[in-house]
C-alpha cells in the first residue's frame, strides 16, 4: 500500500537530546542562585533538581502525560513548603524551558534535508512527548533552522495533556493529516512510546536507532533505520510495497 502521511518523534529522532551531567549542573547552578534566597543550600538545590527528573519519569511512564516545567517547579514548592516569588518562579521556568533549544540544539543538515525531501510528497506531523522544553520552544528552534514550515502540525504532550503511547496522540495526527492511520507511518526511537502507540492506533512504524538504540533487539516495528537516508529509502519508492 502507499504511505500517504508521516508522523515523527522529535527528541532522539530528529534531534538528539543532550542529557548530560554538564547540562544538569548548569540547571542546578541557575536554580541554586534563586533557591538560595529561600535559605536552600547548593546541596539541597541539587537534590531538588534531581527530584524533578524522578518526578517527571514517574508521571511520564505511569500516567501517560508529561509534567510541564511549571508543574515541576510547583512539585518543588510542595516538597519544600516554599512559595516562590512570582518573579523567581517565572525565571526558573523560562531558563529551564529554553536552555536546550537556545544553547544545545543540534539539528544536522542531513536530517534537515531528509525532512525537506519528505515534505515535498507527504504531510509530516510531529508527535512529541515534551520535557522541560514545551512545544512552543521546539517550534521556535525549528523556525530558527528554517524547518518549521516543513511540518504540517505538531502534537506536543504539554499542549494536549496526554503523551505516547496514548492512541489519542496518533489519532489527532491522523485527523490533522486527513488520512486514515493505516495510510500513515510513524518514526520514533522508543518501543514503549513510539512503536507501541503507532501499532495500537493502526499506523505502520519505523524504529529509529541513530541516536538511541536501546530498543533495537526488542522492537515490534515494521522496520528499523539507523540514519535518515534509510528512513527516506524506506518511505519512498519500493517502500510503498513493503509496508
């Protein structure tokens, strides 16, 4: 059958997520300058920021939604019993929302070219679970890289209130594309989020392993691809008969 629309994960599929200790410590350093106003030590600041990561993982995996950055700092308020000044709270949120997209965003020219080629034939819709960076920031980053207009729509978990593998994310993409789910293929790096969600909604699927290959050996995806050249080869041409 012919593939008539494409959906794609964002982090670790279009752009690698820079999950490093260096960036974590940058978040700690920034937060500690604000937390210090409330008599919280640097050590406590680090523990609180680590608690954000744990809180996010718990909600993401167990409730199929992603806490927003404001949600995560309200979690810290609950843990400490502190109500941050409105200006301090806003500074914590804005810094953490934009840190990666403004300073560490790394979109390769090869991937951008592949997306441009695909967009000439297909509507492409992003289906992304968001972390610190809301959909608004991801759109800004794509726009700075002259790529935003290549995407027909963005299904971002901070905006919808649900995250993959919730079928609603995939069905919303289908609605926006104007195509049945069985006419679509989803590309993503996580078996439990991307591939399970695509399969349960009736979409075809490609596990992308170019940035994260943890799920290669256990995937139930129709195909795997290690780079975006392989992705485009699967979707174009002979791949129409393969799905």
